[in-house]
C-alpha cells in the first residue's frame, strides 16, 4: 500500500538529531521532497481540509465566471509576500485572495518550509524576503495514454520551493521525480550566487554532496518515483534539488538495437524524400542524443556533429547531407551500445541548454528505472485511473490544483 506521506526521514538516511538540534535552518532531507494528503499533514484536522474544499470550489467557480482572466488555462493570483516582520502574523481571510494566502501560509508552516525560512540568517537579518507566486489550475487534463516524461525544473533558480496542492476527491497519480545530484558548473554556480544568499547556495551544494552518499535503493535515488496521492494530496520539493515531470500512466518503451537500426535505415536511405514528422523519428533523434553522450569520443569524429544535435531540425539537415562513411560510423555506434538500459522519455526540446531557465536535463539519467513502469505499479495505476473516471461520462475527471513557487527577493 502506498504511504500517505513519502519523505526522507531519519530511518531513510535522513537528518540526524544532532543536525536538527544544532542548526535548525539547514536543508534537511525532509525538505528535499515530500508528498502526502492534507488530512495526514494536518493530523486529521478536518477544518483545514474543508477550508481547502470550499476555497478550491470558489476559485473554480471564479474561473468559470471570468474566463478572460485565465492565462493558458491558469489563474495567476497576487503573490503572498513574507517578511521577517509579518511571518508570524495571521492573515484575515475575507476574499478569495486572502483566503488563498492564509491557506498557503498554513500549508508551508505544516510542511516545514516556513520554519526553515524563519530560521535562516539571510531572512532573519532582513536582507531577503519571500514572494510566493500562486497559480490555480481549475481543470487541467490528465493524459492517460502518455508514456513520456517531460522532465524539467520550474522557472528560474530564484524559485526555492515548489508546492502542488490538489483538489482531488479520488486517488490520483502524483508528480514523477528523481533526485538531482549532478555537479553544477562554474557558470551556474555564479548565477546561483548572484540570485540567492551565499549561505543558501552552500546548503544546496551540501545537499547534493549528501545525495551522493546515500544508497541507490533510497527512495528517489535509484528510481524515477511517483506517489499515488490520496484525496486532497500534495507534492512539495526544492526546485534546485529535484527533476520532475507530469506523471505518465503507461510504461516507457525501451530502446532496442534492432528498432534503431531499422529506423536509421528508413530515414537515412532516402533522406531528401522522407517524412520526418513521424513519432518514430523523434524516437531515433533521442536515441542519437543518448549515443552522443555515451559514445562522444567516437561520434566527435563526425564534423560538427554536436552542433547537428542542437535540435531536431539540425539533425534532419545532418541526415540529408550525411556521407556514406558518416552513416556507417553511426551504425557502428548504434550496434556498440547496450540499449536495454535506456528508455524513451520525451525530452525533445529539453536537451539543448535553455539560456533563460538553464533546465538542461542529462540524457544519461534515463538509465534509471521508473516506478510507474513496474508491473505491480501498473496494476495499481489501472485501479487509480478507474477511480478517476466520471461515473456519468466515463471520461477522466479534470484536475484542479494550486501551484506555488516560493521565490526569494533581495530587500
């Protein structure tokens, strides 16, 4: 049975008692990521759950009555500002906005984020304040036929915490995620030090170092994880430490040498007169991205090949102009790779570095197994999808939820 709250605890290589006693404001593993439902988070306080039910209903109705205020299907609400002067104050809930602010502040208090902020020196000395950006999705679809993970981080690195709080009356699939234990290059560290307190940057680096020491079997280390959320569920995580994706219900298809050789022959035999709009070409392109990562020494022999992989269109140009010996080298590389460990993830557009968000995802991380692809989980997912259906129409119920970005701003 799925735990009602999944997080890192002392029994799962969590923070020691000494850490908690000596230094309240470190980034404990409980803050890396946790998920569960409001009933358990607030220890059975039904008033909080009822408060969220009414608030979500009121926000949904507001969106129906004011469709012109929606931006790409979401309602952008005024941010909640938290400073050292008002962090302990109670918010008067007289409007939808103030009710939302009160609920978010209570939620952040219960899941430990507010305590971390309040005890951080950069906040206590008044140099930084918090702006919680709040978006409400009134009716977002769930793609039950998807097997792709669109892995990303939310927005810019000033975004410290991400909170997703759902208005689900049945069980639903939660966010898929894995730990980000990769080293940051000097360029990215410089950006972090420019937009975040140095104390916080140091804590993030320490958290990454800690990730490297925990066992692969630890929740979130060796797998792409996903919880099945009970009614009124939530997922919270530190944006800089987690890769995440909207959940996909189907198992990922695995690459195979035979499939790839057939596809490569299909698209390279007559490259000027072929249909590159097929999903199978996206499949081939992602495989070649992986091939370049694991066999870069071999493929770097091809002239400007790395530049050819910048996007799918540049790869098409390469195929159209490829010489026979270049195709032969690619075929040799395809044959030399153990494709069984790699899976399709739908990362097209995420591979090239995004100059605005710096959300490049390392293709090699695809070798991690995915919890939702396991047979036991697939059996449970089928049950959850049945619960998610509207009994009248048989269609999946749309999801409504709040997403918050807890960002830092220099005072």
